[in-house]
């Protein structure tokens, strides 16, 4: 996975369950690299598998024993079969006080790492790197804020809501193709004002359309910050709509998890 966090209008390094090479991003927001890249640590250890849970044919949750690993909401780790095996970064979906490490993983056809992860059984082990990351949504922020996610881009927001339930975002906008893709929606609805958008399934009880179409329904507050995570085109469109409503660019933060254009490289973060 490649990390691409940043502030709207500035570039970052790519992170997410995308399918692109490190350092890339949407052409508009992340076409150039900005700031100093973090260095991935080669340190790590093997963590036993607690369970692998198939959510849909292309989406799964991986649960590992934590072994005291310290991380902040929004951090990710490299997962692999061993310290010298092919590895990919994945965003941690667990809360900072949880007993286990949880990952929401989009399966990539013929992907080397996701094929390894899908085949795991309880008691098997996964090599987990030291946590790293630049995108820590809402952490330590003394201002109102909201989350906007598509697909597995919900992972860092699940981590935040599980870590800081007393400091919930004003809104969490969550876009998926089908309702069964909305992993964690019930939990989020109990912790914040969840606005769910389903783009390829018409239902009477759920908004039909793209998550970008929900932006006009947000009641803006003075000094409000927005954290965007997921598809690059969503990030561009949401940022444009927020700026059109008067939100300063400096208050719009993002992390790309995947790209609208297909790519042959496996990069399935979160």
C-alpha cells in the first residue's frame, strides 16, 4: 500500500488500499510529492492470527493478537509472511486500547500479499512492522471535525471512534457500492452522526448515490476540519465542494486509499 496523506492543495505520500506506486496520488491533489517522507522501520515481530472473517467476496477482516503494540489512530503497519517477504501496508482499524489488531482488507485478484492473508488460519502468524503514519484524524484537535470515507478508507476512522468515543466527530460520511460493504456502519451509528451513501443498490432506508452528494447536508461550524480517506476522485470532489462552501483548504486533510484508474501493482492498504 502507498500512503498519501496531506492537506487539500498540498501533496503527500500515498497510503491506502489502492493499486498504485508509492508517492502517487490523484492528479489534482497528489500529483507531486510534498514534505518529507516517513521512513518505514524494518523492525517488527510475528503476531498470531485470531481469525480471518470474510465480509464479502472481496472484503475481509483480519484479527491478530496485539502483543502490546503501541499505535495511534490512523497509523498503519506492513503485513507480510516474514521480515524479508513481500509486504504491503494496512491501516489499523482497532482502537488504541483494544486487545487485538484489526484490519479491513480489500482483496486484490492474484495479489501476493492479500492471497497470503486470505489463506491464514487461527494460530498462523503474520509479520507486523512497527507502526507508522502521518494521517491521525481528529487526534488532539481542539475544533469540530468530520470524517468522509469510501470503502476501506473507513479503517482509520473506525480506529479513531474506537479510541476516543468521548470526542466523536460531528459527522461521518461513508460511501460504499453495496450496503453489505459498509463494514462497521452499525458501530459508527452508535458513536457519531453517520450518513451512509450506497451507489449501486437502491434501498428505501439508505441514501442512494455517491458520498459527495451528502456534502450539502452537512451543517458547517466555525473552524470545522474535514478528514477524507478513500478514493482519489472522491477526495478531489469533496474538497472542491467544501471549499465552495467556504471551508479553508488548510482545514481539509486527506489520505488516498485507492485510485479510480486501475493499476497492475498490488497495494491494498487498510
